[in-house]
């Protein structure tokens, strides 16, 4: 013990230990580049006068507590099906705007979970009231219905999203034309459109600009945008913009011509829907309006007709 104390009292050993202590203290108060990057990323929370814990607690209870185990369950169920189903489902989720940030594996697990959640109670109810065979048949029918409902909902979501993008595209191109004629770059014009409106098209524009800022080329970002939207007018516009960029044509002239073309197509589409309205009105007239008119017109005469036929 005394030998250890005497060795530590040696000036050389003491100076080395002091140097090591100063070095570790410097490491503690002057972190390296990765730690500084983390601090820079946390500056956003400090500017908003909040903390990570408070921001996490502000999230809904479903996202904080229930969603993580539920997502693990969905992924476990999704792995039960072949992977080729996931490959065909992923483009549909992208075209639907990735609802709920679900992956193809999560969506497949959701379909299986819904089928089990609907089929099991039906089996128990029917098997207790009737017999087991009928319970199995009813459960399979209801489970099949629960398995197919999400895919039909996804297709309707894709259709409505395409319609929203088609309606927003002419106005977006008009604003991009104004920005291009004012001297703005194509990416800045798309960003300006995204700041002005909030719809499916502007969100895709903002995403494309973010991809270009992260290193993707303009052609790749625009092509991915067209694939995610899957709208014929937008796909044509993207192809023309890519070709004009490769050939060195003025973007302002391209935007002006495309905006005029989109306005003409929107007017033609509105005229087509107006001409189809008369045909579509036939079915509600036959099913709902004509029976009501028949009851109103012939209702007072029904008692008289009953008396006449009874007297005969």
C-alpha cells in the first residue's frame, strides 16, 4: 500500500496521470463531430422550446403505446403469405400515398388480422346456435370478406387520389408557369406550389424537391414522382420536362404550353361528365323518385279501387 502511494507521489507518474485526467475532461466537455451533429439536430427542439420527452408525450396514445406491438403483430402475420404478393402490393401502396405509413408487409398482416377478427366471432356464434359445419362455412365467408375489404378500400383510395391530382395539376402548372416566367428555377417553382397549397400533388412536389436536395437527379426524382402518382397527364408532363432538360429547351415555354394543354383537358373532362349526368340520373329516378310519385298519385285511389273490386 505504501509502495503504491510512493509510486503515485513520483512526479513523473503524477504528471502522466494529470495529463490523462485533463485529456478525459476535454473529451467530456468537447465532444467529437458525431456528437456535435446530434446536438445540431436537437437544436430544432430547443428553438421550438420543447424537449424530446415532451414531444413524444404529445403524440397520441395509439402511436405511443398501442401501435408498436400492433405493428409487430401485423408484420408477423404478413410473413405468412408468399413474398410475390408483397411485390405486387407495394406499388399500389405508393400510388395510394402510403396510407398510415404502412408497408406491404404491414398491409398484408392487416388483411389477415381483419379476416381473423371477423371470422372467429362468427364461427363461435353460428357454431353455438346451429352446428359446427355451418359455423365453419359462415366463418370462412366472413373471413374472406374481411380479407378483401382492405384491398377494395386501397383501390378506391388510389382512384380518389388520382382524381385529386388531376384536378390540382392545371392550377399547379399555372403557378409554376408564373414562377418560371419570373425567373425561378423549376425546383423553386415546385417548392412554391407546395407552400401555396396542400393536396396530394403538392406533397409529391415537395417530396421530389427533397429527393433532389438529397442527391437524386432531376430525371430520377421526376420519374419516381410519376410512378407514385400514376396519372396519365402528370406522366406526360414529366416526360416532356425530362426531354426539354436533356435538349436544353426553355422550361418556362414548356410549362406555359403544358398549362394551356391541361386547362383544355380539364374543360373537356368536365364537359364529358356533364353529358354523362343525364344517363346517370336514370337509375335514381327509377329506383327512388318514380315509386314515390306513383304512391302519391295512386295512393288516394287505392281505397276506392279496393271497394269496387270487393263489391264485384
